[in-house]
C-alpha cells in the first residue's frame, strides 16, 4: 500500500469516527431534549444519555484534533492535489446531495409527526442538523471505501 492509499484510508477512518461521534454526541443531546419535553426522568436512561453525550463530545473533539494531524501529514507528503482528485470531488458532491435529501426527508417527517405530537422547534432543528452532518459524512466514507482497492 503506497502513501496516498494510506492517507485515503486514514481520511476514511477519521471521517467515520467523526460521523459516529457526532451522532453519539448530538443524538444524546436530542434524547435529553426529548426526555425533558416529555417529562420523562428515568435515572438510568438519563445517566446513559449523559455519558453518551460526554463520550460523543470528547470523541468529536478528538476527531477534530486528529483532522489537524491528518492535514499536517497530507501537507508533508505533498499529496493535497492527489487527494482532491476528480473522483473525490464527485463523491463529496454526491454525499452532500444525500445529506440535503436526508435533511428534507427528516424535515418532512417531523412536519408529519407534528400533526400528532407537539414538540419544540429546538428538537426539530437538532434532528435536521444531525441528519445534515451525519448523512454526508457516512456517504462520503462509503463512496470512498468503494473506490479504494482491496488490501488483502
């Protein structure tokens, strides 16, 4: 495996970690918001959500710090233009398209649910935000993983 493939795999791992940690962090925050709105205070589930929030937030911060280290490695390898090739730009565009579609779908679902259940705008905005960040990251990792050759 050459240096460029290694950098691509590291980018995919980093984006995957960022996606999962963001979902854990903001998903726990959304769960706490929903539990608060429903006045549901089960101590164990509240503790689990708070621990998930802390772990997710720390992992997100760690992923962002790892991104800085990754940028340094790319710069030292002189691989910035190689890693931003046409295929990656195409994958990024498709991932953003999936993210936009996901955000619209979540907004439509929330609009339908609001007919039956009352919830705050903060809950709706957080749900749309989660889908708008998580879906493109996951799709980009998935598309890039398919494009990389198998290392067996």
